[in-house]
C-alpha cells in the first residue's frame, strides 16, 4: 500500500484509514487511525498559517483471518 496525498483524493465517508501528519503533534509517532472528516477538518497553526494537520492517508490492511 502507498500513501495517498490528500490533494489527490479522499477516502469514502465511512472508511477508517491511517492518517499521516508531518508535524510532531503525537510526539515521535506521525500516524493515527481516522476518517475523511479528520483528514479534511483537523487543522493547526504553523508559521501563523492555518494548515491541515494530516497530509496523506492510506487504507487500513484487512483484518487477520481467524481460525475456527
């Protein structure tokens, strides 16, 4: 799977995805699970400019198969 730039497309409304931020908002971890709303509406102020927190996203991998 590859990271998708938010400028190139967005996930489906109800899809959970992995979000990436280039900013140290979460300390050393630059990722979290979110959705389209978080990707498009979460912003922060960097150098006195309001910018999106998340710049890239990717689909989550499928859940592991369970043995019966």
